[in-house]
C-alpha cells in the first residue's frame, strides 16, 4: 500500500554520489568549527525556478535518505542565516510531498516578493524552548508557523522543535513540506495530503489536468505552471481551490497540533 512506502529508508543509489562528486557546478558549505568527512555540498539547479536556485545536499557522500534530522535541519538554518538576505528562502519536500529523489536535499532561491503564506494571518498556539508555534488562519492550507524571531531562541532550539515535528510525520507516513524564511528564524511546517487525495479520487479532474504538484514552493503560493492556458487563466480563486486539495482536515490538523503541544510545550 502507498502509505507503507512513503518514507522508505532505503539508501539512494551510489550513482548519485559518483555523479555529484564529479560535477563542476558544486561548492561546499560547512561550519568552520567542525570537520566532517562527508561534505555539505551546494549544487546549482539545472532547472531553476527563480534566481540563485541551488540544492543543499548535507553529507553528500553518506547518501542520506530524504528525511529530516536535527543536525541536517540545523545546517539548513545556518545556510539561510549565512545568506544574510531575507529574500533567500530554503524549502524541503518529504517523500509523498513531491520530493523528486530519495537523496537528502533542500532547495533554495531568491524571491523578491513575499510568498503568500508569509502574508497569512496567524494565531498563537504554544511556546516550546523559546520558539513560538502558531497556525495560519486565512490561508487555503493549514500550516504550523515556528518562529524564533521575537523570543531570542537560537537556531539550534528552532531546529530541535521542528525536527521533532518532522520525525513524528516521518514515523506516521504523513507527507510534509518546510519553508525556511527570515534568514533561518522562521519555519513554515506544512503537512499535506495531495497525493493521497489523488489516489482516493478526491481531487477534481481539472485540477489534476494542470499537472501542478504542490511541492513546497507551490504550496507556499509561488505557483509553477506547466501549460500556457493555466498561466493565462490562473487567478486567486483558482489557486485557492487547487491548494485546498492539499490541506489536512481541521480535525486531523488539530490533533497533530495538540500532540506537538503535549510533547514540546
């Protein structure tokens, strides 16, 4: 069954390691205070969505599966912070939420406008180790917003809180996306069910026909369209209708949020 395959931890094929090591379009991102045998590499995306589109591949030669851990998320937050530019955002897609390959990677690019999800109103829920956890209240997808912007919590604490959420999703086969904003001080945690809704026949055919798979940047509101007719006709109501197919029910979302509050607050 599909829900038994979503977070398969089979290691990626060694081919990925060989090809990436030989690529000239690569830089290494590392903490000067640590010396790891496996480098953290930044690769140029050959199919960019926006300016400066790159892939962050933690510990590339370890061939890690597409799963979040505390250390790898902390690394992504440091990359966002070191960019020193709030227009640079980093995204993550889990398996089942439109990750393109089962080899651990984050994506990042510059966007000079806010993602629509960043403009959504929020309601506070609880605090955990100085990290404020809120939820969106006027966005078509139900989203948890984890922020260290006002509390003084460090990036490690933010990574600890969000990695706990991610590990819970991974343990229960719940697909999710992450959007890292504000130079690493804020993370949008987005559980979703679009692929499952398609499998269950719940998504309208006209939405399926667009070919849009709501990975992190799409589900955050930056729509990437494949057909000229969709580009010409897209408006806010159509976008909202499309994204609503991906959101968890209020009951399921509330249950997840309550569990995190019990675990973390």
